[in-house]
C-alpha cells in the first residue's frame, strides 16, 4: 500500500474533460415556494401566524475553449420575496430583494 506524501484539492465535475460543445450560452431558473402557519423563529410560538416564501435563482453559464479544454464562467443571483401576518391582528409585513451574487470560473 502506498500513501502519497501530498494531497491536492481539485474542483471537477463528472466528465470534466469530455468532449463538449463550445460557445453554448445557458440560463437556468430555479424556483422554490414554502408556506407555514408558524413564525420564522421556531422557539417563538405565535398563534395564527402565516408565513409565505417565494425564492428563485437565476444562473448564467457560458462554455468556451481555453488551452484546448472546455471552461466556463458562471454567474448566479438569488431572489426572494417573503410575507407574513398574524391572524386576528393588524400585524403583517413583506420584503422582496436579491441576495449575494456568486461567480465561478472553471478552467483546466
């Protein structure tokens, strides 16, 4: 049994070096919806509370050739809207906005 004296971290998707088309633009849309009849904080029980969450992510990827290998930059922006109310009261609120964007470059 041989144990290497060094380890190297590597980011690699499955079939990372397979032949793939170059010059492809891709836009991905992901969506999630959640609702609850409780407050956001599970340690605080609020009778009649209602909570709705709409969350989405927009991701753009472009494949290109770099050093005779397929590479791709990717940008992603999360979007979310949430609203809530407490039944039998005048308490209600909502918020909508974007989160921190993320950027990834995969290169050989």
